[in-house]
C-alpha cells in the first residue's frame, strides 16, 4: 500500500515536518501582524479621542466621556472630529 492510499483510507493527510513548521511560522507571523495592526489602530483612536476632547473644550461644548468615545468605531470618531472641526472653523 502506498502513502496516498493510506492517506485516503485514514482521511489524515501526512504532513511533513517542513509543512508543519511552515504552518506554525505562518500562524506566528499572522498573530504578530494582527497585534501590530491592533496597536496602530489603538494609537490612532487615542489621538482622535484626544483631539475630540480638546476641540469640545475649546468650543465650550459638552466633552464626551472617555468611555463613551472608546466605545465608538474609528469611522464614527472621525465623523465626530470632522463635525467639531467645522464648528471650530466657522467660529473663527
């Protein structure tokens, strides 16, 4: 019986050590990339939140709470920041 026949019979394809290492390396790279993207997005979100809070203070508007802002998506925060920027510019 050859290897292909055994794989089909057992429904368990043989994975070489090289294939297994490559798969593990791919998973590790994916995790590292995901962490880096998460950190980058978190930093961007933090900067936008700080800008929103500062503009709201300068406008004398109600400053949204940090927890309220953290619950919003980055696109929502961007829209809020754009709205505050327009109000600030129209004031001057």
